[in-house]
C-alpha cells in the first residue's frame, strides 16, 4: 500500500492574501508530495510495514526496525503533520472560536487574546524549522508547545495536537521572507476554528469513554480516530 498525498480541501488561491497561491501550490504539491514519496521510498525494504497506515507507523514507532525509524519520524511525520495542517485552515476561517473550544481556551489562557499572544510567541520562538501547536496535554488541559523539524507532540511529550502551525521557511518565505511574525499573524485570519473545535470534541468524547483507564495508552487510539481519516 503506497501512501498518497491527500487533496487540498480548497483551491491554491483560497487563502489569499494571507497565504499566497504559489506558496500553497509548492507547499502541497511539492513539499508534502516529497514527504509522501520519501516515506514510500523508505518503506521499500520493509514489506511488513508497507501494510501499515502513516499513523500506525507513527504510533508503533518504538517497535519499528531501526533502519526504518528515520523515514517514519521525518517523512511520516511530515505527511501526518501537513495532512492536519491543510484541514485547520479555511477561506472562511479567522475570528475567534466558539463553544467548548472557546471556554477551554479561556480556562487555560485567561482569554483568547492571551492565548493568541502566547501562541504567536511560541511560533516565533521556534529556532530553525518546526511547528507550534495547541495541544491537549497529558493532564487533559489545553497547552501550547513547539516541536523541531517534523516531530509531532504526541511523541515528544505525549500530548494530542488540535492545531498546528508550520513555521518552516517553505511555508511562508515567498511572501513574507524574514518576517515570520507577519505570517503568524496572517495565519490567524485563516484558522478553521470549527475544525479545531471538532478535533477537541473528538478527544473529549474519547476521554469520557476511557476516563478510568490509562490516558497515555489510550491517546494513541484517540489520535487514530481524529487523524486517521486524513492520511492513508
Ligand atoms: Mn511544510
């Protein structure tokens, strides 16, 4: 089973002027495609693991053959992270979240504006290539974190991402050059809060089901529920 590039859920120019069409085309059709291609290439010598989904590869990382791990961490991570990234942006995005997500953001950060300031600081503070994330941490609370390269917080700290911002230069350099803070501000104009809220709701439903069980063990199943449909 070869891994495949998921379709972008809107046109390349749909996020203009916040994110330009050329960046979206190169980012999706070339960079994300390269992660998919390189993941498939990395799997060529491992027929057993070729049957696993990208997410299965990631959640079973510790038991993978050592020679396969770099491809899964880098290329598999790139595939999963970008597959989520496309879904949490929308031409109808921006503004502020509502419902459960809004109340949890207020509880965790004090207000939406305080959350936004903290997220912008985290994204601006990534040295080199990486991501900033809004996650449900292992205590079950919303938190902001950052990862290097294509690492996903489920592995670096055992938290579940519901929003991720790609701050690799390939994500913004054509339009914003060295002005990463401007890109981060523009990202807030296209965040699909409805989708982020859906990811949070899926985690909360899962927590109710497994409340008396080991959260750390069950988080993999939850991740599979809400990210599994994004990748093959
Ligand atoms: Mn990227």
